[in-house]
């Protein structure tokens, strides 16, 4: 097997340009102003011919400035809204010359922490994965965390998810006589979003004097979903709050297989407000979270500027504190 070609180095560029390695390193490192235009042109032409790309890790070792940001994402099933949020983070960082590496974290995230400590990035953006002890370890290592307020980070991935569960329960309990069920995803991966959604539904049920919701874990296939839900359906009309729209569609498929009508016997509310949920029949009632807009509150342009400049910012929460306002009901025909 042939090994891949070696990556060109600044030494290779210097050799082709006929210049010293020191001069080439300074020009490629951004200190080209002290050199004549013709010297700079020779270096850039040689670099282009060789396909040379500077090593950001190497530059960080030399300059002490790291422009790498690690984005920690829970390894869960998620819709396009979370994807939009990830895109918002990468674009915001790129606008200030920062590079983002996405790392997915499972239930045991010790290996993720080790990898982050090895990289020594300028910052870590945590989308609800790390606990307080892990966050403290990162800060002790001189790595900044975004969102910048630890209290705000905890709220950001709890409050809106509780609001989703509460809104689902409120919609389903508008019709009297329904028993409330919360359908979580049957998955062994890390799930920081499902439990607070179920808690929000339970809190809403208590406020209106309804019974405590039954919790079930549902596989994303019809036969397994039907087996799980058959005993639940035997007890009369139910309202099922679902972890996301995929789980909601599995509930609808199971109800059809078991001969139950939607929404008369089995009412369903999903989460994420996906386009697929709006294409199924009956059209899915869901709850949408504007995750990209939420991230704009949690991580501002000023945060990226401060990070790029290596300056500190006040660690207090921004003025916008009602994080549940990013959650809205998507009316449908299943509730």
C-alpha cells in the first residue's frame, strides 16, 4: 500500500522560493509587511505551487495564541434546528478567524475531556454535555467555556426544554379525560434534553391537577413501538408528549397498527416542528425551539471578538433571561 504524500512544510516552501526558512515562516505567519513585495510574491507563489497550508497547532505552539474552538455536541438524535445552531456557531467563529472542531460526546465523556485538554483550544462551546466538575477542570486548565456564564449554560439547556414539555402537556390536557404519557427515545446514548422535557410536562400536569405522566421509552420502529404502547392504550384515551417528531410518528404508526384513532383515542404532540411532521397525515402537532436564535443570546458577537483578541468578558448573564420565549407551538391535527 502506498503511503499518502507528505504534507508540504515551510522548509519546502523556502527551498522552492530560494529564501531562508526564517523569512518564509515570518511571511506565511502574517508578518509579511517587513519584506519587499517581490519577496512576498515569491513565497506565496511557492506555497500555492506546493499546496502548502500552515499548521494551526504549530502556529499556536510558537505564538501562544490558539484560534481553535471545540464544539461539544451530545451524541443524540436531533433535528435540523440543532443543526442550524451548530451552523450558527461555526459561522460566528469563522467571521472572527476562529476554527471550529465538532466533537460528539456519549454517556461517558472522560475521553472527550482528555481530547479537549490535549488540544488546548481557545474555548469550548458546550451544548449541554459537561457537568459542573468537568467545566471547572477546563477552566482550571485555562480553557474558556461558552456560554460564558455557568449558570446561564445550565439554564439554557434546561429551561427551554422544560418549556417544550410544559407546552406539550398544556396542549394535550385541553381535552378532559386524557391520561398523560411522556414518550422518550429508547436509546442508550447521552440524552440531556429528554428528562427536562418530561419534567416540564409533569410540572404542567400538576398545575392543572392532572395525574403524573407515565414515562415510556419508544424504539423508532412500528412493531417495537406497538409492543411498548399496547398496555398504555388499554387504559382509555391518552395524550402522548413525545421527545421529538420521530418518536411522535412512531406513536402514530403504533396506534394505526393497534387500531386506535388519532387524536380521539391517542393524541400526540411532537417536538422540533420538522417538515416531515408537517407532511404526515394527520399533520403532526409539535413544539418548535428556535435554537439558532437562542444561541445568539447565549454567545454574542462580542464573545467571539473577545475570544479572538484574548481578552476577558464579564461572566454575568446577558439581559435576555426568558429563554422559554424561543419555544412555540406548531398547530396540527394530532392533538
